[in-house]
């Protein structure tokens, strides 16, 4: 079923736009006799089929086919109520090929603007009206599931399937990062080095600008290294652990849906495969084969619907360890000269090593993000160098005033 465009007053006494006719009291099966219910359901299924079919004429490709399939589902539902009416010896009203006047606004807006202009309203109404047949004892098996997937179909129609060539090009651009960062360790390592390098260079420059001894600068740099590394590790552990808990929860919810509504999940999987370019028969066969194995079905749905790999949800300990080590490596760069020398020599070498490291780290970050190594290196040097210069200047002012 699909909601009407006209505003109407429902049993709760409020006027609603796009309100599904009859759904406000669909659960009150005993409120009317069976024939009245059958007639109402028949009229609504026929009306929905006409609207979806009319909207399909305004679309093309996968979107048009999906709308025609929705219309075919409504036709099957209508045929079910026709059979029950005939079994009661009642005359079946003749079908009407014209779009219901209540849906004229939907069709007019779709023609004047686009299909996308009406899909959000239809999707929201279908979502609010799910469960129309849950309490209907005479509904055929699977009808309630059919109604539930309507909202999901409409939702996917709002985002047409991506062009395969563009998708492959995007995957190629993103593959180096994606392939190496499933656990979050690479991301934590790269940005850990960058944070350690910039923060400790600024800290060392600040103390050096204040005219303190090489031993004091080294002590401050070492303290900054430890404090920053532990802070980064703790933050990364909490972040990845929380993310992993959320992912596990999503998979648990998907497992519950798979257990409670297997037919709905099978049809959803079929729709996902069709959106990727499979024809209907192939998509149906693939979905049926996968759903035959509950474990394989859950793994596939997690990957296809949620975009998650159940075996690669991230390791909090690994991310924390790599973050600690990476920050320490970056923070050690400006500190090393002060462990081996002092005075101007240590300061010059600290600046030179820090700039070289910033070029390398910035280039790596730029390459991984797809922004370009040169651009990444330049940005890292400008930002990191500016931070170090400012802290050196402040250290000089503060040190001079104190002295």
C-alpha cells in the first residue's frame, strides 16, 4: 500500500498529509466485518499499484524496474483480496486504470519537478505505516513482509546505483588506504607520528627559545614525549573500542532481523544485488543460496547492508600500541639533538631534522588521502613550522622577561 496525497482526518482526530487510508485503524480487525476489510484492502492495493506504475513511467533503468516491481507486489496483494471476496460470494469491483484523484498531486509534482521530489514523502509515509497486515488474520503469508520492504525500496531509489566505472575508479584511488587500514592501525600510526612531531617540536622550540640549558630542553622534550604518547594511546584505545562495540551492536541487530524476518532480509539482499547490476533471476538465486546458510547470510548482510567486515572490526590494543609508538617516534625527532649536543648546534639540528620529518610525514599523509604528496608535505611544513616558530618566539619573550 502507499499513502494518499490528500490531507484527511484519521481516527485520532488530526489531519495528516500523505496519510495511509485505513491504516490508522488497520489493527482493529474486529471493528468491521471481513467483507468491508477486504474491499478496503483491495481498493488500496489497486490504488497503490496504479500510482507506482504511473511513477515508473517517469523513471528509467533500475528505478523504473523497481517501481514496476512494487506495482506487481500490490497487484498480487489485490488478487488475494479478490479471491477472498469471491469466496464470500461477493462481487469484485472492476479495476480502474486511472490514478486515484487523491494521488494526483504526487504524480503532478513528480512530472513537474522529478521523481526525487516525491520519494521522501512516500518513503516517510511508508515507514510510518509499516505493519498494516500484522494483525490481519486473513492476510496471505509474506504480505506483512512485503509492506515493510516498501520503505527500504523507496529509500534506495533516492540514491541511484553508482556507475560501475566510477565506482572502480574511486576504489582504485582509495585502495591503498582501505587495504591497509582495516583495523585502524595505519591511520593511528600516520597521524600519531604527525602529532608527536608537531607537538614536541613546538614544545622543544618553546623551551629552547627561553634560553634554558640543553638538559632542561631534553627533560621537557622527554616528558612531552611520554605524556603525549600515553594520551594518544588511551584516546585511540577508547575510540576503537567504542567503535567496535557499536559495530557489534549493529551486527547483533541484523542477526535479530535475520532470525525474525528472514523473508524480508532475503528480499533486501536481492534488492542490493540488483542495485549492483544483477538481473532479477540471478539476484534471486544468489539471495536464496546465501540465505540457506544462516552464518553466511549474516556475514553477507553485514558486509553488503552495513558495510562491515565481521572479522575486521578493529583491535583497540593494536591501535593503542601503534598510536603510542608512532607518537613517540615523531616526538623523538626534535629531542635527539639535545640528547647528543647542546646550544646552537642542538637547536639547528633539531630544526633541520624536524623539517625533514615534516616533509616525509606530510607527503605520506597526502598520498594516503589522495591529496598529493607535495601538497601534503607543504601543508605539514607550514602548519608544523608555524607552530614551532610561534612557541619559540613566545619562549624567547617569556624567558627574557623572567631572566
